[in-house]
């Protein structure tokens, strides 16, 4: 039997990595806020899709 994936931990971890990346970007260079305004919603959609795919059961 295969162990189940902890979907909540996966989604929270991906969001934490995105926030940390933004923090590093701000620390080491100028943040392009128009780029963040486009990338942040797209990243949230991708994280949501990853969560949905990871949470579905085996057929």
C-alpha cells in the first residue's frame, strides 16, 4: 500500500517557497511589482491545480 500524500503540507510548502523567493528577490534586487502582479495569481492557480491533482484518489 502506498502512503498518502499530505496535500495540505504540499500546498502550504509551495506557497512558502513562493513567498521566500519574493523575499530573496526584494533583498538582492529591485522587485518589479507589475511582474509580481501577473506572476502571483498564476502561481496560485498552479499551486491549486497541483493540490487538486495530488488530492484525487486512485481510479
